[in-house]
């Protein structure tokens, strides 16, 4: 008997260890395989007009001057120019003028302004407070050396700003570290509010697709004005490519599928964040915290879909507007090519959201009993479905000038040329909508479980619970 028991124990331990090993194996197999680093698109924007700009004064102090009334108008106008790119993060330097410029974009996208080191003005040192007209060339003399743009003078990153120890290595390190921070946080389409010299010289010094002549041409003939922008793509590991210098293209236009992929990644990330915040709220065991998180999650998810809708509609309209009669078919094909990508990626987004919510506890915390339990969860579930469905319907049935039906007069001729692709696009996204709606139902069911609820009639709950809900 004893020997049989001794033999059974090791066997039992082997079974347990085997199960643990299989669990770890499943975990690691589920982890994404490390491939080449992802591409990040960064849109640098020079701040709007500051009081120092208006007075032609060199001012690199922190926090520095704010915007003029004209600068405020420029910041508002920037939303109309770039807002529908649906950036996934907003960054600004430590200086007041960049943060104020970012405010309208922050309000439009519903994203916080993240202040980050490394992208502020190049220090003026001994030239601080002097006339831009008189000392502007002296201010950029060292940066010209860093970039190797002085005739017959090799690049010199050790050159320093007047009266300082700040050199080209310090400058590069600051911007590089800022971009790495953004990348490591998962941002892949941030808008970064910075400063003219900082944006221009870092770009010229670090992108890999400009000749020396192009660098000199951009700096001398196309210096960035207030709220002008530069777009680069790449990552801290593989380097950077200039794609757009305030409207001048330096790389082939990204495919429609590429743009869809960028926007779908942004949508997926935002939906997952909303789901995670709802799931995390149950750890508080506090009804008010949970209810607030659910409301915020619904609002954030709905707004994320609206932003996705705006970005995709804007992209389609941009491509249709550029199309002429001979190549309208090409645009139609590009739109059609993206259909399957939209379906697949949105399906994955819905699945991720559902899995995030389903990870909440199946039973309510013991502190959520009696009067503190959620009342009939049906209104919450209906609210989730209706609000998200309403936003998703905007994709399937765009309003106004974004409608690609034959009756739309905003783009005469061009809209009709896409008639054959319009219906498949709507049908495909409708299919994706159904997938997301299914996941929203799962979200509602998960909320019920986490709150310890069943589908019992509302009159079975206490009055206190009704009041709390």
C-alpha cells in the first residue's frame, strides 16, 4: 500500500509539471513572432506664430512666449488641414507655444497633449533675445556644420551653439530619444508639435533619401513657416525616410491598403484601450468606478470608430479628387483592394475587445452584494450596442459629401466612376459591423457576469440597487 502511494505521488507531480509545461508552451506559442520593426509615421508640425515670431526675436527660453491672436487662428486652421489623419497620439515640446498650437487638434481628436523632452528649440545661448533679422544666420551656423551644408566644410557634430556646450550630438540624441519613447509606447501615427529649426535640421541630418543638393534646396527655398509640417516614416532601428515636406512629396504615395492598415491599427489600439480600462475597473470593487469606466469605454470606443470613419472617408475622397477619367479605374481598384483588409482587421479588433472584456472575473466581488450590485444590466448593454452601432453605421452609410453613391454631387463624375466599388465597400464594412456588433454583445454579457447579474427581471433587485444604477 505504502509503495503504491509513493509511486503515485511522483506520477501526480509529473502530471502537474507536464500541465504547467504545456501551459507555458501555449503561452509562448501565442506570443507574436518578432519580425522586422514596425513602421511609424511621424508628422512634425512647427508651432503657430508666437509673440517672439511677430517681434522677430530669437527666444529659446522655457516655457517661452505664447501665441499671438494670429497664431491662435493658425492653430485652429491646422485642424482642417491635418485633423482627419486620425493621429494616435499628440506630443508637444516643453515650450508654451507648441502646447498652445496643439490644443485645437487635441480637442478635435479627443487625445491628451503629451509634453516630451528633446524636441524643443535649439538653444540660442549668447544670441538669446537678439533680433532674428540680424542674428538669424549666426543662430543656425552650428546646425549648418552639423548637417554638412557649409561649402568645403565636412559635417561636424561637435560644433556648439554660441556660449553653450550644446552640440550636434546632443541635438540628435534629444530628438532620437523622444522618437524612441513614442515608438516604445506603441504610437505609430503621432503628430509632434515642435520648432522650425529643430524639425528642419533633424530631418535633413537623419533621413536616408535626400541628396546634399536636396537638403540645401529645402533649407534655403522651403524653410518651414508657422504650422508647416514634415512627415517621416521608419523606426528607431531601421532609420527614417522623408515622405512629405509641407506638401512636397519625397517618396511614392502610400497605397490605399497601407493607409487602411495604419488607420485600422489605430482603431484596434484605441478599442483595446477602452476594453482594458473597463476590465481594470472591476478590480476597484466600487460601483461608481465601474459605471464610470463603462460609460467612458462606450464613449471612447464610439468616438474611435467615428475618427476611423472620418479618416477613411477623407482618404477615399482625396484619391477620387486626384483621379482623372483615364485612371479612375485605378482608384476604383485601390478601393476594392482594401476591402478584405478592412474586414479582416476590424474582425480582429472586435475579437481583441471581446477577449479583453471576457478576461474580467466571472463572479462578482463579494463587496458587490446587496444594494451595491448593479441593477438590471439591460439598459447598459443596450446603450453599448446602440452607441457603437450608430457610429459603425456612419461607415456603412456616410453622410453628406462623403457618400460615394451616384447621387452625390460633391465630386461630379468621380463618384460615379466608383459606383461599382462603392457597393462592395459598404457590403464589406457592413459585414465587419456585424462582427463588431457580435463582440459588443459579448461585452454586455461579460459586464453582467462581472457584476454578478443574470437575466432576472428588474423587480427582483433591491430599491437601493436600482438607485445606484
